[in-house]
């Protein structure tokens, strides 16, 4: 499970493993912030170095627009960066 917040990611993994139907699931937390292209590159490299292949990639992050314009480290508008550019680079 790729999440930008470690505590929330680890909590989600624990909830999956607490389910009797998924208690044997091979689920781990990995850090990924789609709002930071360097984080996406680092995550991708970790996947390449650790696994032979990726069977499924579910891109499920999404931000809604805000009245205040915010940008990512790389200068992209935050909603565009997370919802589109981060997913595109990851894929």
C-alpha cells in the first residue's frame, strides 16, 4: 500500500490484516507522495529494485480544487500534480 502518511498507511495495512478473510494477505506499507515527483521516482526505483513485476497498479489518489492555489515542490499546481502528473509518472 503506497501512502504519503506513514501512520495512516500502517493503520490501513493493519486493518486489512485484521480481517479474517485477508489475515494472510501479503500487504506492506511503502511511502509515496504523488505531490512530489522525486517521491514518485524514489518509490518507482524501490519497486524496480524489490520486485520482478507489478501485476496490478490501482491509481486511486485524488484531490479536489481549492480556492487557494497551492503548488508542489516542482511548481505544478497541486491538484493537477497529484491527480494527473504523479499518476502519469508512476505508471
